[in-house]
C-alpha cells in the first residue's frame, strides 16, 4: 500500500468514531504508513485529509496506544502553533495533554519546550471556540504553572474572567483543575 492510498482512505472517512477506528486499523495493518499519517496530521495545511489524519493519530496514540508519541513530539511542538482549524485544535490539544500527563515526559522537556507548550496552550485558550481544546489546554498549563512567575497569575486571571460567562461544560473543566 502506498502513501497515496492512505490519503484516499482518510478522505473517505467522516468524523465518526467508527471511521477513526478504521484509520487506526489501517495503520495497525500497515505500520509503515504511520510516518505519512504523522506528516499529514502535522501539516500546516487545513485540508480535509490533514484534519482526518489528526483525528486518526489522536485515536491511535491515546485510545489504541499503538504508536509512541515521543519520537514525534519535537515536530508536534513545531507545528502546534500553526493549527488554527477548530477540528485540528482538539486532537492537538488532547495529544499534548496526553503526553504531558506522564511525569517522565514532563521531566524530559527543556525550558524552551515548556515555553512553547505554555504559549500554545494560552493561544488555544484565547482563540479556540470549542470547549474541548480549551479544557485540554487548561489541564496542560496546570502542569507548568510554576515554570515562570507569570503563568499561574495569567491562568488565574483567565479563569476569573471566563468563569462567570462560560458554558456548563467549560465550568466543569475549570472545577476539575481548581484549586490548582
């Protein structure tokens, strides 16, 4: 199977969990396509195949646990900041949170990588329209609240500003991290 077939398959999928699982199964059956899936997902382009690739990659790493994210993490950080499409923001924010949940992963991050993570998370909080990417960004920032003096202050300020007018779903996410 050639990489072009992966693109064709991705274009035939929809947002359903069933279709995402089909993509996961495709990569499991043809592991040599994993790098191409990552390339498509990490692309700055916002075409449908890139969006679906990010959904499949998220499922492959977080649910199926079939692919290690660590070898791709540096490239992921380089492209996170360019992800502006709402449908790509959620899997990117979830992948970042999933990676940072593991203390060993956080301990291996350089100060520069942590700065990038914090910037990407605050950008997501300020720019995303949907709750899921914001919730993942919030939970990720909490891990790094002591990295710089201003991080915790900005996070508190953001929460105080958003809490009164936010949706029930977002308030629920805030309650999960309060008090941090």
